[in-house]
C-alpha cells in the first residue's frame, strides 16, 4: 500500500475527493456556521422538474402506472367503522427498468456524470440503488462499480443482499463485496480517488431532483383520476431521499395540502454497524436503523451537505413491525395479484392501517413499489432469520422483538402503526446541531432560521430548545 493510501491518509483527503468526484464546491453554499443555501444548492444544478422528466424518459424511467388497490381497500373497509376506509392507491415503481424508484435518482446522476465527462460511476449501497446505477450506466456506456456491505465476519450474506449483487452484475457492474464495518467508506473513497469516477451518492442534489418527478407524476395522476390531490402520501423512509424528493415533487405539482407520512420498519435495539446485528435484521433498507439517524442528523452522509433532509417535509412518522410487512406482502399478492416488495410494502402495511382511520372518500397513496426476486421473497428472508436463531411465529405482531423474534399477524385486524414523537426527533436534531457547532462559536440568526426550516418548526421553538439543551450541557 502506498503511504498516501493508508486509512488515515485517505480520510484526511475526504473533502477534496468528494469535491472532485461530485463536481460541487459545497463550501460555496455556506451561509452560517451550520446553515447553507439549500435551495440554491439544488437549483444551481440547472435541472428543473420538466428537464428531469425528459432526461428520465430517454431511458424509459418514470411515467409509471398509478394502481388502485380495490380489494385491499374493501378489506380495510370491512375492518373500519362506518364511513371510514380511504381508497388505497399505489405508484407502481417496479415498472422502471431495474425495478424500483431508485432508477429515477440513478438516471439523473448518470446523466450528470456523462455530461461532465466522467468515465464511470461508483455507488456505495447494499440495496436497489446499486442495480439502478448499474442499469443506467449500462445504457449510457459508462463503467460502474458498486460497493456493498454484504456479509458478517462469518461470511454470511442475507439472501436479499445476494439478490441485489446478482442484479448489479447482470447489468455489467463490478461489485466489491465487503464485511460490515468502517472499511466501506475507506474503500469507497479510495475507488473515487483511484478511478476518477463520479460519486453517484444517494445524497447529492441529483439524487433528490431525480425523485421529485415521482411526487410530481403521482400528484398529477391522482388529480386526473379524482379531480383533486390525495389527502395522504406515505413513503418508506430510510436515508431520507425518497421522502424528500417525493414531497418536493408534490409541492411543485401544486399538492401543497397533501400530508406526507414517513414509514419505517421498527428495528430498535439493533445496531446497523454491528457485526453481530448485521444479519439479525430481515430488512436491508426502510428501517429505523437508517431512518432515525438520518432524520435527526442528515449531514452524517458521504457528501458535506446532504440534499435529503426528510425532517423538513414529513408531517408524521410511523413504524410497523417486520412481521406486518411480510404479512401485507402476501396480502398484496393474493388480493391484488401483485408480487412486490419488500421495502415498498413497509408503506403499504402502514397505509392499510391508516386508511381505516380516514373517511372513505379520501385517498391515501403508497408512493412506490419495487420488484421482488428469489432472494427478496419473504420466505427466503424468514428462512434465513430462523438460521440466525430468530424465532418466527404467528400471533400478535406487537410481541415482536427485533433481532430475537418476528411475529406474523394471524388476522388483518392485528396490523397497527406506532407513532414516532416528532418533537423528540426535532430535539434530537437540534442536539446534533449543537454538537456540530465549532467550538467557541455561537449560532447566528441565519443558523437559527435554517434550523427552523430543517426541523419544520419556528425560530422561537429552535431558540427555546437550544437554550434548554445548552442549560443541560
């Protein structure tokens, strides 16, 4: 290993590697000690929603169908009080080339890489995004490398991750499979430095602007079908880009009154960077191991300023259990003839419950589905769980304990959602903000205004909580 390639040396070059591989001078957007010009960061790309839609259409991305789940709606109404049971619709993103909404963000990232003259793209992901980037890179004639956190110290790999490795390789990508741990980011940075490839990060402006078209299309499709915008759109929430882009697209279409709800699988108690816990979860994305940290401090991302800022846009945040998602996956297949999942079905499980609490004339939209495959099928994941010593049984899903048991409902009436305390999330975010403030500096008025926007609160609220936290410290 060359002296300049040691862990310490590469980490010390992080800022320059990121600037070179993304082509954005993030420092130019700083407006305070913590604040930055968020909207200008996105608009300076030059990609409006119509331009992005045109770019995506060239590779058959977007314009996916909006499907009404009439049988699931009927089931929800059977379980509801009279007059309740909203119509459940779903945006079928499995119709995209690689089978998920991730094609939208990949299409714009690959287009940007091509326009800027990069010879290839690199993505660090164990999920659908790797396949999406590989698919779009193949269409554009660019090389592609996907870095996966794929297995634990015993070499055990979840079947869902193995399925995604296969998909990436099918599109011609080179896949580097690593064990869980801090080496992922080091390897990622070294690849960017050594290859000169574009960083197709999940957290750049391109990744968010690519998803705006999803919310934009969804709003217009509902308006065309029902002559109004949906009352609720629910998004599976992990790193925040899915919800952020969808919410921004809804607003650009005029659906400013539509409530945006985040949904995650409850994996509380499991640590995503733990070798022991890595294979004790049956979901690789859409769970609280990602959604909670990224909600409360989005700038933990690989780029200096994260364009995915979910707390700015969510009205509510709910969680469901693993067993409930597996159950609703089978319900969708048997009642609607759609085999999809698993990540998008996190939102569907929550939507099925929330629909029962809404008036029958209202509309709730699950904003994405994803393709399924042998490794992503519930039976594969559940069989692997039992191999890892996790108890799988039928019963009350509230009795589930992440990493120890998965309880699959016996009846659809057992599905429920757990509300996440939004005030607790905001306070956690502001605590992280205080910790990130350089020593000896005080928050400026610009910082306070930025933090209010980022927490979807008021400047008075931010000042009150900051004062309270400072007193505790």
